[in-house]
């Protein structure tokens, strides 16, 4: 990417609206401005998006990576708002236009079938889409939660073992430990 141009620095949202309006005839400029302002909050991110589109305005018509993921998010938001002339973001792996893409580092976007590589589930021992990891870092599918104990209870026992003055009831930070699964599940936090 080049240095930010003067137009981008002066009015990044105006630059984005102008570039989108040159391509998209089915949305008015005020609606595009609202989409941009709701989608991209910080001025630095708006400048980065404006600069990416300024450097390569064909992204609005092709929807093809590599480009900052903000471009894909803008394309998805425009399509959701009723745009017909801008492209759907394309998967960087299979090249198909997709209504939703995820992001990988380096400006690569992709669809779920391409990015979600299956692995052998530690619970069911079958090749499945990984939705979480257990306490040992092993992959788990949606059907096989880690039911080997309650992580909050185990953490409480560990901490009370270090400081016997504590009463052993989960309170404070331990009562708010995030869970990966539905309420009441025993999944360990974070993959």
C-alpha cells in the first residue's frame, strides 16, 4: 500500500462514498455514508479502507482478495443493504462469490468450506469440523463437548490449595469464567 493520499487524509468517508457511488447506482450516497460510518468506527480504519479502495477501486467490482478484510466487510454490508452493482466478496481459495467470508492474515478472505479444515474429534474419533478445543488442546466437534470435569470447580480447588484461607466457593473472577458451550456445559474457555 502506498502513502495515504491527500484526499484520503482529508475525508476518508467521503472518498469511500464517492468510490462506492461510482460503482453502485442502487444505493444513495447518504445510505452508503451510514453503512461506512456504522461499519468502520475509527478514523485510522476509515483511512485504511479509503486508501485500499483508492489504490484499487476495482475491488468494488471484482470482490477478489488480497485486500484488507475491511473491504470484504464493506462489500458484505453493501449487499445486505440492497446493493446490486458491487460484487460479493470472493473466496481467496476457491474463487467463488460468497455472501459471507472470514479472514486470515495477509489480506486473505475465504468461505467456511475452504477455511474450516476438519480434524479428528478427540471425543467421537471421527473427521469433523472443529468448533472448540478441550483442556488438552485436542479438537472437539459440536456433538462431543469436553465432559471430563468442571473447569471452574477444578480451578477453585487449585486456588484454594494454594491459599487455604479462601472458602472454596467460586466468586469474583472465577464466577465469570467464559465458557465455549451453552450455559451449564463444562467446555474449557478458548481454543
